[in-house]
C-alpha cells in the first residue's frame, strides 16, 4: 500500500465519524508492517472525556486483533462535510502511538485540504517521550 492510498482511506474513514458535539470529523488509517490496514474514526460522547479519537480507534482495532508492529498512520480531519485540514494527533494519541511503535521509525501522515500530506516521524511530534523503553521492567515484554 502506498502513502497516497493510505491517505485516501483515512479521509474515507471520516464518513463514519460520530461527532454531533464538535462537528469535527476525523478519520485514520493505520498501516501494519505486514501491509494490513485498520481504519478508525472519532466517536464523541455527551460526557466529553468518554469520546475516543480516530487514531486510538484504529490502534484499538488493530491491537485487539493481535497486531503489534506498525509502520504508518494517515490522519484526515476537519469540519464534517468539508475538505480535510491539517489535523495533527492530540497528545493522548501521540502517547498511545508511542506505546506500540518505534517513534524514530513510525510515520504520521497529516492530510491537507488538497489531499496532499506532510510526513512526520512520531518522535518529532512527541520529543523526549516516556514509554515502554523508559521502564526497566518492560525490557522483556512482547
């Protein structure tokens, strides 16, 4: 799967967004190292903290299916019914991604309104991160 296809899948995933409170739809397409794709969308809740972002939805779907190795995620977000705008992952999502990726290698593709995209390594978006590598007792985790 090439990056352009991944970006299109992220934008398509926005269609399933449940965002009645913010009207800001986000879609994500997560690529495993073996080439499988898991999509996700944001799902809001009247109790705001209970909602979940598109990126974490995609990761939860993948991890719950046994996936543990990822290479990239594309993120498309913006007002529902409009072209995407630069929707960078929130801090919670950056930390969540850090749990399951090599931040120096994992790519985050941020979709622009013309469907072009910028590519960032996760470590650029989450410098000096705390993660599994920070804990001595996780050295043998799978």
